[in-house]
C-alpha cells in the first residue's frame, strides 16, 4: 500500500514552517508524495481578510517547485463553496488508485478547533490522521479534545517535526510594518509578496477567484 499525504491550508502565505514540518512528516511516514491543497474559501476564516486564491496558489507553486516530493492540488479551487477537508479527502481518495492510501496531515494547533470542523468524526473514522507536533502559542490540551472525541488518541498518529515557530499572521504583520521576512518564507515567495504588494493594505478581500491574474 502506497501512502500519499494531504496537507491543506490557507497558505497566506506558505512559509518555511509549513515546508519543514511536512518534509519531516513525509520522511517519518515514508510517504510517496504530499499534496499541498490551498483552500478556496476557508470555512474557519469566514468574514476575515484572506488574499485572493490566485495569489495563494502562486505562492505555493513557487514554494514547492524544487521538491519532487511535493505536489500542488487544485481540488478545492475547482469546487464551489467552503473548502471542507472531509469532502477533499473523499474526492482525492476516489480519484486515487486502489493501492493508494490518503493520509491527512494537520498541525497540532488545529486540533483545539476540531469540533468546529465539518463532519470531524467522519474524518477520523475514514482516514489516517497524522498530527504534526510543533511549538504553538496555544498548545493542544488532549483532555479537552478527548472530551468531544473519546477515541482521539487512538485515531491519530503524532509525529515530531521541525520546531520552527513561524506563522502566517506574524509574516503578514511584519510585511505591513516594513520588517524583513527573508528567513520566514522562501526567497521566491518573498519576491512574489513584494511584486504583488501583498499584506500592505489594512483591508483585503475575504477570498478571491483562482482565475485572478498573477505574475
């Protein structure tokens, strides 16, 4: 059985914390490849400013281009409505060969909001879920998660990944403040952010169409 990782996110922007964590997880789990899936309409960020989808996709494309293990998936860009991971995983599984197992990769900081996800128990029941353990300002309290998902510790695998405490929120703040992000994102992503003037405006659209122009 071959295993393919699935790592979804807003990627606003994708940063070296994402890349290092996923590469470590892929190595630990001997994944054949990892699909990076940019959200089209992040359901957990409704009403919040999010860069256009085309820009977020372009940054992911640039960030993973030189790693043969990483691959871009536009499955959520091609689907209307909110980007629910259970729908994405089912679609990817349906499109995959019979000998391929789809593995969902998620950061440990996301678990505290698992109960707010769409059909979270179905996700745990239907797919292998791998929690990438890394530093976070709000550490996961397993007892709290287990109060809603009693079998959570049995249903997820925790792997230790690179300890890089970098966040998209901090990167956006740094850009707005005129601070460097050279060692937070890859050079090609930093260049794209500068060229497009991303994160310099206080107000941004909630999300954008994948067809929006990008250099």
